[in-house]
């Protein structure tokens, strides 16, 4: 097996395991492999495969710009990213929320739809799962576009794993992968969706 074939195979296996909630390598190792493949062949089809949104719902245009998907791994990359997007503006840095980035729309106060961040142009519709985590109606009949993150508190991981084991399912490895798996396979994990929560950090009227 050639080097590029091995990297591609490792990425595909790791991506499949991650989507199933059973990761076989760290995020840092996965990113390093992805960057190695991109350096050898920037147009390799495996890159598109592992970067694409989960195929568990129809796609729709994002209601808001989702922000840059670029990664900054050191100080120089942070400075370059800041200079490219912020252009001298004041910068606020916060801890990374480790879950699934989403956008939500309320129309006339009613929950309309929710999507993943996707590629910043289109996202995957995950309304079925998210509507169970948010109020169906807001006061005042306001129309809002919101950005947020679906997360699981670390204290909930042993609780959901106890329920999964009791019901004959494999337990999750960590909270991040549990969120991905529970949203992606909503029908399977619907009884456990209450262990997730949505944190909102941005919105426009």
C-alpha cells in the first residue's frame, strides 16, 4: 500500500468511527493526517469525504454566515487568521465548545428549523433532533436567527452510558462523539436526547 493510500484508508476508518461515536484516534492526530494528505494531493477525494457534513438530512442554505472554518494550530496561524478576517477589530477569545455547531431559525416566535454549520454555505437539516431541545414557541412572536452549539455536560456521560448499556447499546467514548452520534442517528438515540443541551452564543433579529 502506498503512503497516500494508507493515509486515505486511515482517515476513512477514523472518520467512520468518529461518526459512530467510537473514535479510534485523537482530533489532533486526525487533523495531522488530513493535513498530510492535503499537502500531497489537495484534491484527493478522501478530503471531501471526511470534510463533508453528515448525510442524515436534507441540506439547506445557512441563514447566517457561519464564520471561518480555517484552523489555527500555532501563534503565527492565529495572527494570519486574525489579520485575514478581523482586519484590526477588537478580538474576543473564548473556550471552544466541543460539540456540534448549529444555526436555528424562529419565525414569528415559532421554531422553524435548525441546521448544522456545514461548509458555511449550506448545512444539514437536523430540526427533528433540535426541536426536542428547544422551546417550540418564544414569547413576543419574535423572528430570530441564532448560532449555537449542541453539547453534553461531562457529568452526563456516565449517566447516558449507563442507560445505553442497560438497553443493549455500546457506550460512548466521550461527550463530543456522543453528540455527533445522537444527532446523526436520532431515531436510535431519541430516548437519550435529553442528555444534550443547546448553548446559544449569537443571534440577529
